[in-house]
C-alpha cells in the first residue's frame, strides 16, 4: 500500500496492528450502518475497550501521547474500515489533543478529565447552530449562559452534534452576556435538562448521528466554564482538526482498493482476461494513485510541521490547505473509481456508491473551501503590504 511509506515508529505499527483485528468486523457492519442510518455503537465500544479514546491524551497522564501525525495515520486506517466510526471518534481524539496540548483548562480540570478519558469518556465540541452555521464564520451563538448564584444556567440548541448517542461530555459554546464573550462549558450528558433530538437525516455519513443537542435550563458549576477564548474562530492554528481530512483520505483508499481489485478480477467475455489490461483502466488507476499520493504528502507534511516545534510557529494556512486538498482529492478518487467500475458502482450493494456519498460530507466540515481560499489570499496580500512597508 502507498501508505506504508508514512509509517515511521514502532508505536504506530503497534496500534495499526491492534486496529487491524477489527478490520473485517467493521467493514462487514458498514453497509448496514449506512442503509439503516444507525450509529456504529458496537464499533465505538470495541474501540473504547481497546483504549482508543486515550490515544491523544499525554503519556504523563496515562494516555498514549499520540502526536497529530500519529492520529492522522491511525484515523486514516480506521476510516478505510468504516468512515462513520472514524469521524465519530475522531472528534473526541481531536478535542482531547487540542485541550491538553494547549492546556486550555485549569490543572484541576485537566487532571479530572484525564481520568475520565482513561475510563473511556468521549467528548465533542457542540458549537454549530441553525442560525449561525459553522462557528468558523464568526456568528455569535444563540445559546446563552446566565449566572444564578454559584450556578450557570444554559439554554439553547446545537446542531451537528456528531456521536451524540455515546458522548460522555459536550464542550458547548454559549454567549455570556455579563462578560460579553463566548464561553465554553463542559457539560456532562447526565445533567438534568440535557437531551438529544434525533434530527440527522442525510445522504452521506448517515451513521454519525450528528443530532441536535437540546439544553433546557441546564445548571452547571462555575468550574464547568472551562474556556473564555479571545477569538472563537480564526485564532490559534489547530492541527488536531486534521482528523477530518484523514477520514476522507481513508474512504478514498478504500475506493481505490476496490477499483484496483475489480480491475484485476473483472473479465467480460469481450476480453481475453481482466479489464486491467485496458489502457483506459490503467490510466484511471494511475490518476487515482497520483491523487492519493499528492493528498498523503500534503496531510502528513502538514502534520509533521505541526508536531515540530521549529516549524509549527511558521504555519499559517497549511492545516486548512491540507483539509481542502485532501477532501477534494478524495472526491476525485472516488469519482474515478466509479468511472472504472462502471454502472455496477451505482448498485446499492456496491460500496463505491456509499464512498461517493460519504466523501461529499467533507466539503461541509470545517474549514470550508471558500474560507481557506480567502485566508490564503488575505495572507498573501498582507505579506506583500508588510514587505512594501519594510522597504520604504
């Protein structure tokens, strides 16, 4: 496989080996997860039992201490087994990695949450709302937090709460009027007033159960206000978001593998042998592997630069660029795989039609393509202005 070039450490090999034991099981469940739009609860339980939830928790706190690069590697592999499972647990890995890398909370809260994660807790940020759309576009949340005595009372509705059936905690954004700021509250799913409304009815990533989170007079403690960021969007570069394109890269790999196997085994009676001998089929396979290689070098390059202290400070838009390139390459790869296989790829029993629908979801995960392009342009213009001012 092309991916072998990017496996560098014994720890990576060990965890890829651990994950591999679930390959056939997860793949066998994928069609039903998609067809019935059910959450992959058994897959998630298997992963939690494996210790997967604590992969990105620092080793000094009992976790595996995965870097962004490590996370991308294993998430890509998991997504080639089942995309819904990968994206669902990827959000938790990313949040844990971000929170502990940047020490976003108090030491007491970090220690508490580290123990929760070691015991299998899963978390996701709940930030999107119907009126504001993606928080990366800067909209103020309609969810509110009002202080009453020693308690914060939170009311609101969040959409796109991926992995809602199994999340232990919701890291929820809310507008705090008295502070005139957006804050993030760590809310346990068992608190009174927390409920899930099953609204997820889409054609791609159907099993992520990205339902609505309903908060009705939810009371939390002062210590549960864990973040008061200066900027909710457009702040620090967050390499942990690379779990998103890693998922779609894994789907692309699965589509590629199916297409190559089909080319080697499909032998119509109009040919003396499989279609792999046809120049147009070889052309498509070559183009698929070209896209896959390009995408891999971009995402693993971005992850390596983020993990390296010397280069991390030089990053500007590279994480967003990796997401843009990888997601669009994944769409291209699946499209070419379907062209190779032909009309059979449209059969509901064929996994390619599922891959085709799933990779489209990547366009709507943050950051959006137009925002990435805009930031690249603004960065280029600003750099040129600074150069002119320096020369004057």
